[in-house]
C-alpha cells in the first residue's frame, strides 16, 4: 500500500473561516454516522473513531454534541451521501465524497470545479475501480506479528500491514472496519490511533508536473472550499516542494 494514504489533500483549519468549515464538515459527518448506526459511540465504532478524530482536530465538544442531538431527534436536516468521479488536471483520477441536502446543487458545484480547471467529471465507477476502498488504522507499536495474529484470529481479511519505526499501519477492506477496530481494542486495550478511518487509496499514482501543479492545487482548493465536500481522494503525486 505504501504511504499513499498520507498524500490525501486535507484542508485543515488555519483561519477562523476555515475552522468553521472544518467544524461544519465534522458536524455533518457525525450526524449522518450517528443517524445510521446509533448515537452511542460504544456501540457505533465508526462514530467513536469519527468523534476521536474530531477532538484531535480541535472541534469543540458543543459542535459534536449538537450533531448527536440532531441525530437522536426526529427532525433535522436530511443529508445523503453523494460521490463524484473524474479526471483532474494532469489526468489525475479523483473521487469526491459529499454529504448533501440538495444533490442538484452539489453536483452543479462539484462539476463547476472540474470545468473551471479544464478537468473532466465522469460517470459513477469511471475511476473508483482504480482505487482500493480501505479501512486504515495507524498507531504506536513495535510487534507487527502480534497485531497480525490478533486480526487473523478475529477473521479480519488484512490487506496489508506495515511497520515503520515505532508505528504500525494496518490496511483492511472497508467492510471489515468495525471488526478490525474491535479486534485491535480487544487485543491491546485502549489505543491512541493516529489514523482511524476509511479511505480510497489509488492503486497507481500519477505524477503531476509543470503547469499542471498549480492548476491541480487550485482544483483541490476549490473542492475543499465547498461545504458539501467531505473528502477528496486522488492519484496525484505532487513534487516534494508542492506536496502538502
């Protein structure tokens, strides 16, 4: 798998305006996750991981609590997942995951990001078959064999496991997310996960060069500015000095 999961473009908070967007995205994602699997993080491991990630990104507890309150009530917004695929600048494969209460608006906004950067939005499935949909867990540890054994005993279909220094990273099919996380917690107790999420990892990467670098960064920036966009996954490999 390599360390491709670290290449994902993140738009983390630097200004008050950016922080508001980050809080909004987390609030929306927590709401949908709690609505689907229940508001108790002990019984909804995906929600638990999401809440832990939100806290690490310094999302205030009132934002998290508000999203959980909405999810436990009858009314509130009705967000649904939407996924768009296509080719960005430099022919980079791109997957854009959204949560939206207005699919027509969201599609128009996302399509605008593609067209304004001379990119091409595709049909569902046009590039996703070139990505692996993975559950990824990364945490401090030095006994790779013990981790693999615990996962195999729990019948987790481990795709890959890597040890780099004092850190272990586990890759499994996204469908095994809850089973893999529970197996790790059962075997090793409370773990402070550095990474605990489901991502799309490209099977191959596409070097981004020359004039395409600035256009590609503009493209990612435009997508991350959209409130409905939750995550952007891509196969682009940026030059070292431009990578972030």
